[in-house]
C-alpha cells in the first residue's frame, strides 16, 4: 500500500467570505463565516487521505483546545498523526478573507511551539513511498528529508513564500521542489519564471516546479521547461489549492508514476479543490480526479 508522510504545521483557520477584498483598511461585512483546519502540510495530508492514500501527519500543536481539535479533525479524515504537544503553548491560528472570485488574503499566527525534532520516529520511514514537508518547521523537515534521502525515498518540498532562510536550508535536501509563484520570486529575487526555475535548480539535483494558479504550472527537468495547463473552471474558493497540489503530487510519486504524470494529477486535484467551498470535508477523491483528467487536456 502507498504510504506517505507529511510534516509541517496545522492551523486553525477562521474564514470570512466577502464580496471583494478591500484595497484600503476599512470595516467590511462578511456574507458568511466558517472555522476549519488548514496548513500547508496538514491540508496536503488530508488531500492524500481523500485521494485514497495511507498518510501520516507529523507536526506540533499546543496543549490547548485547538490542538486537541486538530488531532480529532485529522482522525475524522483518515489521517494518522504523530504530534508533539508543547506545554502552555498556543496552537497556530489564522484569519482568512475569501472574495467572490475565490481569491484570498490571510494572516497567520504560528504559535510558539517546541522546535526540537529529536522525537521523530525516523525508523518508520522504511516502508514509506514518499515524504512531503512545508518550511514551517525547519528542524523537523531537515531530519525527515535527510533520513528519506538515505533510503532513496522521493522528497517533496512545498516552497511557498514566507521564510527565505528556511527555503535556503530545505531546497537542497528535497528532490521535488515545488514553489508558489510568490515563493519562487522571493527565492530568486524576482527573476522571470523560466530564469527563476533555472536559478533554483542550482540548489537541488531534482525536479523544480512552480504553481501558477489557474494558469497551471511550470516544471524544469534536465534544463527543459515543461508547461502543465490547469483544467478550466469557475473558481469558488482557492484556499488550500496549492496544498492539495503538493499532496496529490507526493501521492502520485508514491504510487510509482512519473513526475510529469504526477504534475497532471496534482493539477486536476487542485482544480477540483477550487470548485467547492469548504474545508477538508470537500477535498477531491481519486475517481473525481481521474474523471476530470479524462475530460480535459491537462
């Protein structure tokens, strides 16, 4: 059975849906509201479970109600957890604003969680098909990637914008590095996409990619740029789409398919995520992805 480990941060998302995100500070009235769990690696793990994969989430929470509820949320979605609780700490929480076009703006408080990764059970990697990590817990991601590299296990990094120092530490340890558009611009100091991918490729001996929202994604392999178009839909909510892309990509690699087919699979999964409002309970299934792939040119 395909088994994936996702490591990183789980976040309590407080989401407000508005007609339009304002361009200047002001009070606005939300049309609806919900709270749910998110986070880059956490949502990737939930997506893998929805797609039929056997997945574990490795991370940290505070010893508070949010932390307890996060573990319950994982269990409800079929995700096993290996989670360290930090005493007297606030679990991560974010405020998210989503507009009528599905675009979002958010602020995240990452909590003050114990950074040590000495408790990770790295011997559990022996029967793992692929690993995935975000950059929110550098110590844990480093240990996971180094142990997986020694076992020749595919290593997928979610290289989003936020912490350039963390990206510089982790990019060389992964062999499938997938940036967000903003993450690539940060890492390459604003280089054009193709030049940016080539610049980033100096730091890893693997595949480099960048997700571009509804424009699809670009990947660089052996100095050749490959373009993957996203299926065309009317987006409803883009929150978490990039996380779903990374989870689906890691799962596809773990199932033994090529990175190019993994990119197509991930693009379809992310597109389906954008077609519905909701959290982890609205993630796409494998059959839905395959149906979309069969009816698109991606």
